[in-house]
C-alpha cells in the first residue's frame, strides 16, 4: 500500500455554507475510489492557509439527500480515501509520521484508521438506530497502544468520518426538551391569553433581530437557518450546530439556552385561505389538532398549533364569558404541565367546564387540589365566602380557648355545626376542642390530688390524737398506783408503830422501848 | 572456564520491553458495589499522565459504568505505570534467552491454547504482528482475539523481563568472576538456554521431534454459549 500524501495546499478550514469562494485547484485529489461519499455541491474551500490545528472544525450544511444505505460524511472530509493519507492527517497525528517510534509508521496508522472506519460502517449498516461506535469498542479490536488508538479515533470523530449523523435534526431529544421547556416557561406567565404570552416570548427570544430577518450565530458567525439557541445570561446566540457541538465558552451551561424557532413562518407563510381554514377548524374541532391539521390540509398538527398561537388575534378565541377568570387561575396553577396540555386547554377552553378539572389533578399538593376542586365545583363567589367564614371562625376559636374548658368546648361544637365550608375549618375546630378538653382534664386531676392529700393529713392527725389519749390514760394509772403505794406505806408505818407500843408495855425493856419509840417518833 | 561461543558476557542493557514498541501491558480488575470491570490493554508509557484520566473517563462513559470507576481505573493504571517506570532505570540482563511463551486464554467464544519459544534478546520483536498473523492463519474472525493474544504475550515478556532485572541485580551484588556463566546458571530461564545447547548442539537438529509436535501446536476451540457460561462460572468460583 503506497502512501501518497496529497500535495494540495492546506485546506484545513472547512467551508461555510453560503460562502462561495471556489478554488478549483484546491480540490483534494479525490480518487475515483470514493463510492461511499455523497457528492453534494462543490466543496467551498477557502484558501486560508491556517497552520493552526483547529480543535473542532466548523460544521457546514449537511449533504442534501439522505437515503438509507449511503454513508454520509461531511463535505469537509472529502479528502478521505482508503489508500492515501491526507496532509491534514499528518498534521493532526504527527506521532505516526515522524518515525520516532518504530511501531508507529504510516502503515500502522492507515491500518488503525481503516479498521475503525470499517467497523463504524459495519456497525451502521447492521444497527441503524445506534449509529455510534464507542472508543472502547474500537480499541478492543485493535492491537496497539490505547493512547494512539484514542487519538486516531478522536481525529476521525472530529472530522465526521465516524459517528456522524447526516442531518442535524437527528438530535430530537435535546431539542424537544428545549421546546417543552421554553413553552412551559411561557405558560407560567400569568397572562389570560396564552397566545399573547407565546407571541411576546417569541418576540423577545428572537434576540436582536426580528423574526423574519437572519440571525447570526455568535459562535461560528454563520447565519442560523432552522433554529437558534439564545442564552440570555451571557447574551449569546448560537446556531443549532454550535450549540450541539458545545461550541460556547467554558462558563456557559447547555441548560442556559433556549430554543428559538426561526424558520417556522419564513419557510412557508400561511396564506389567508389557510388562516381561515385554521380558524374554522378550531371552532369546529376545538382541541383535536389532528383533525384541524387535516382540515387545513398541508400542515402538520404542530405547525397548526404553533401558527395559531402566534396569531395576534388569537386572544378573542381564547376568552370565554364565564371561564375567563377561571382560565387565569388555572394557568397560574399549572406551571409544570408540558406544552401539549397547555395548548390543548387554552385552545379548547370553549368547553370550559370539562377542562377546568383536568389540569387541577396535576397540582402537586393533594389538599390544595381538593380545595381547588371543591371551590371549582361550588363556584368562585361561594368559595370566597366560605374561605372568609373559615378564617373568622378560626380566629373566634382562638379566643374561646382561653375561657373555661367546658363552656368553650360547647361553643366550639356550636361553631362547628354552624359552618358549612370546606375542610380547613373543621380541622381548626377539632384542634381547639382537643385543647379545651385537655385543660379540663388537668384541673380534675389537680382536685383529685388535693383531696387525696387532705385525707392523708386527717388520718395522720387522728393517729396522733389517739396516741395522746393513750398516754394520758397511762399517766392516770401511774398516779393511782403511786397513791396506793403511799397508802400502803402509811399503813405499814402504823403497823410498825403499834407493834412497838405493845412491846414497850413489857416490864424491863419498857423504858428502853419507850425511849426507842420516842426516838422513832 | 572459557565462555562458549554464545555471547554471555554482553554488557547489560537498560530495562525495556523486549519488543519493538516499548509498551506496558496493563491489566484492570476492579470491583465496586458488585459490578466487576475486567480489562487488559497495552499502554504507551511515554504518553503524558493526563492521558490516563482521559482514557478512564472515556471508558467509563462508553461502557456506562458508575462514575466511581473513573478514579479507580486511573489509579490502577497509574500504579502499574509507576511500577514499570521503577524498573526502567535498572539494568537487565541480556544474554541468550529463549523462553517458552504459553497462551491459554478465552476471548468471547474462542478458546486458545498454544506454546512457543520467544527470543528475549530480540528487541525488535513484535507481539502485535505475531497476533495478527496468528489470527489470519487460523482464520479467527473475532476481532477481539488478536489484541488479547498480543497482550498475553506482552504480559509474559514483561514478567520475564522484570525477573531478569532482579537476577541482574543479584549477580551484581554477588560480583564474582565470570558473571556470564554464573548468571547462566542462576537465571531462572537458564533451563531453556541450556536446553538450547542440548537442542542445537551438534547431536540434535533444529527440526522438532514428532512427539513434541502436539505440545507446540496451537489449539483453537470455538465454544458454544453454554460452554462459555460454564467456564465463566468456574472461573468466578475459583477466584472466590
């Protein structure tokens, strides 16, 4: 495999879509062996000799047609051929060409490159939906050091030779998310007419330019064709490709951007007839946009919806006599409902009652949902009156709680019966009643305690009294016994005395006895 | 003792992989929260260290692993790289060394068993080329087999090279007379070197004996799904 490096002048900058500086001889030596690349318009290759390796080449328009089996590569990669190595490859991956390491030579590079591309195309052919191959898949099948394989892979991916999807519209998820987000943020504005809100938002988000004029992307300086993404924080407007490729400054987050449709009306303006058809269809079919689209003919349902919203006089059709204010409330409540639901409800508020209830089911707070539901059933004025009555009764209940528990309880029950309002009131009363009951209980308990204490005291006093009495008795007994003892003493003495007298009446010792008895006395 | 004609006393060479490309075999086996990630690839040690993080992030993203793997993978790669680099400054013995390399691996549905001799002295050897030829000759269609073979060869070469560094260190420490002959006896793969003398001596011929043919013939088996599952289950059990 001879490796020829093309001698053309440097064509590193990929072409822009609308610039037409054609340099005829700067066309790369495209071998006849390029059956798989598209042959779109002439490659517009400006002859800017920038030697700086650009990290990501700027994407141009995708090739026009897209059949199933054709491999798509962007027009700035036309130089690719199986057998040759192009100069930009040498430039981007010098490691293979400077013969610094013996295993990294151009042959090896071509082998890596060709096998990765082959693998991608094989993958694409077999599994259409997932069209990308990952680096890990590639390196598993290649023999060599993973660093250089990764570089080759990145190079091929950057230049769109692998993992390239032909049309930028193949990024549906991100875009649809943006769509829903932007329209729901529009719905959150509490305007009565959703159409007015949509129109205002669309106007403001078109940025510096009006809807019909071209918007220039601040990233790649190309005119944005289909849609652009505006970031208000940093005042950027990027075209779809720059946004998808992440071609913005470091600090900017991808979620800061808002999608702005440009081409809706510029592509094909709505004729008067179509407008008329649209109006008629909406009047007849309300929110069935499929039938509306059928009626209008030639427009998809999304287009009909979008156009309808942008119509300035759409307000008239959205305001209905009774449900106008209700609409306001509902619009305010459902910030987080997605675009479809909002459009349906706003477009079909002719049949107001039916729709009044559906959005409320989405409110996150179930109690609020119930309250809203009931108030919707009852009507606005009744709901207001009920709410006021509830508030007043609550305040009254607050006052009543400080009085005697039982009487306030009675009052509360009376108030409860008097009210005929939604739920919040009864819950307040129940709380008050519970509080009052608790108070009475407390007081009863206090009384009980007091009584018990007094009883105990009584009992103890009785005990003491008994003891006193007992002791008194004892005392009395003691005295008696003492007296008896005294008497007995006296008697003993008398007895002793008489005995002595008798003895003293005896002859000889009488005198002594008398003396003794005198002495004894 | 006179040194034989084979140049034992070549000056030792700085450590490097005895292949034309100085690549490090890296093996990853990480388990986080019950998820197991096994991988094996070759790395170029002259890549900047930032490459490690880039690679691990890329791998985690491609395989949709939980992000806890990123740091683990990066640190594992870096430790192995550091180990390789620690050998780099040192001397490696470079005498006659023909070593047997054994292949025994299973890649997806292909089972490969092989054994052959490899010259460690040949610094221009290329395991990748061998793997390419192997796959082409044996008609292996699975593109993942080639890198696995190259990796296995490289890993064994790396092991032998590190062993030779260790033994070179030993012989340097011992510092006795004929370093070459001493080394020939003390090196682990001296067995094969001596075998060579036996094999290529004047008594025998280069042609292998018929009874040895089975030993040196590659065996490639294509497994069915059940066999693959059974083998995997067995592997997991032995690991546990």
